[in-house]
């Protein structure tokens, strides 16, 4: 991104969407994004969006990023997903000790990171740091990553207490230290390239690791920017929900373009039939409602008051999970009304349909989990918890 560029990530996102839309077939076949799409994501400023200002980043907002990711998702769900996770991985890296941050962003704020939020592998303490080994599955964008953030449980000192959970830490590992296992063979989200990260006794110095609890609490060591003081649980599902709004809008746009030209077996225009019009209206309303829920969660995270706490977190998780259910419903409906011609592998509606249903299975988007957490909080007897807002 040129120095002094006054454009915003939202104004730059349509260019990424256009490039990504041209390369969707390539992404489907290669099971990863093309280099041209990755370049467009970087040029638009996604990787630097949450990077601290001290390292040349934007320390940007959640709402702005959410809107930009949605725009990219309209062209290609996988590209929107990659853009979103690239930004959020940069946010996690901002919680590293300052020396670790300086190493990652030594060549500028556009270093591309891929991350694993769930612990795997084995971390062994050694002099000056840790030895890290193991496999981390489903690492989106790993093929183009300059760095990876691997997550692992670490052994406690002294006797092990089975009732105490081990500490979980993030470890920043440069590209030269990891290999990639080709393992991403899926029905949807094929272009994310979410293959397996493999490490074998990679040395990670202490300054390139941090406790996951620091990210959970929202305690960045060297930045008081709003995006660096928001607890992880308040925005945990946001990076995964945001691309799906764009995917649903892309499905609607493609469906409208094709349906307008369709005629049924009796020669009647399909688009003039009330059942078709009602299906469109209902799906479009669901997408609008989902977007409002998602943007509200992002706006709360950006708020000027205290960082979002327990109430905002459980409500946000609830809203994001429900929003994704609405998006699935909307895309399912337009796919069902696409007719036989809509089953073609070249039809974009079926690709968006596969992508949305695949992404909606992500554990962070489960309404059962989020709903139970919200219900437990609302019924807990805490002050104000009985009011559904």
C-alpha cells in the first residue's frame, strides 16, 4: 500500500473482490488462492489493519474491517475468509512482547500471518525459549504466510494436578521453520488452502511467545489502541461470520442475474412468478438482518466506553451464531429455487451455497454453544441479566 494513501480498507475492498472473482475457478482447483489474489489482499491493507501504529500498521476498527471483508466475500468467499483471518492474526501478534513484534514486522506491517487458535502439538521448555513440534490442522492461508502462530499447551512446573488446566500459549514461527502437509480436500471453502502446519523441534525464543490468556483478556503490552484492549471472547466469531455476509450477497446477486432470464416449461418468466419474488424477498431480508447483527457486534467492540465485557460478549456470540444461521437459510433457499440449471458446477450460486454451509460448521459459529452461554448468563441472577436486549 503506497505511503500516504488516504483511501480506506472499505474503499479498497471492491478491487480485491474483483480480482478474487476472476480467480475463483483457479482457487477451487488449486485449493488455495492465487498469488494475484493474495497480492490484492495485501495491497488493500488487510494484513496491516490491526498492526500497531508503532510498526507502521493501522490499529484499525472492527466495524470497518467487517464491512470490507463482506465486500471481498461477494467476489469469493475464500478470499474474504483469508482477508479476515490475515487481519485478525495480526491482532493476535500485537499481544507478543515488543521484541517479538519488532521481529515479525521488521520489514513492514504487511507481513502475512496464519494462525491456529486451538492447542495442538508439544511445547518443551529449553534454555531461552521452547522447542515446538507437532501438527496443526486447518490453517487457512498457510501457503502464503510469512509467519505462523501455533498454539500449544505447555507443561506446568513441578507435580501435575489433573484438575488444573495446563497453560496454553501462542508461538510465532517463521516460514523457514515449518512445512505444510496437503490435507485440505473439502466440499466448500476450497480456496482457503487450510492445510496442515507441521513443526519438528522448532526453536521459539521467549520473546516470540505469549500466554493465550493475555489475548483473551485484551492486554496488549505496548498499545492502548481500542483494537488491542478488546478481549478475545468479545470478537471470537467475528472473523468467521463477516465473510459469509458477502458470500450470501454474492449468491443473491448471481441468482437474480440468472433468474431474470429464466422461463419455465410453459414459457413464463420465472422472475414474474410470486413464489420466486417471495423467495427472493425472504432471503434478502435474512441477509440484511444477519448483516445488522454482525455489524452491531463489531460496533460494540469499537465503542468508546469500556471494552465489551460479559454481557456484550455472550450477546455478541449469540448474535453472530444466529446471523450465520440466517445466512445459511437465505443461501439454501435461493439454491433450492435455482432449478436444474443451478446445479451446474460452473454456476456461482452453488459455489456460494457450498462455501456458506461449509463455513457455518466452524465451531465458533455454533448457535447451540453460543445460545447455551447466553442463556446461562441471562438466567444466572446477575444484575440486569434477566433483561433480553
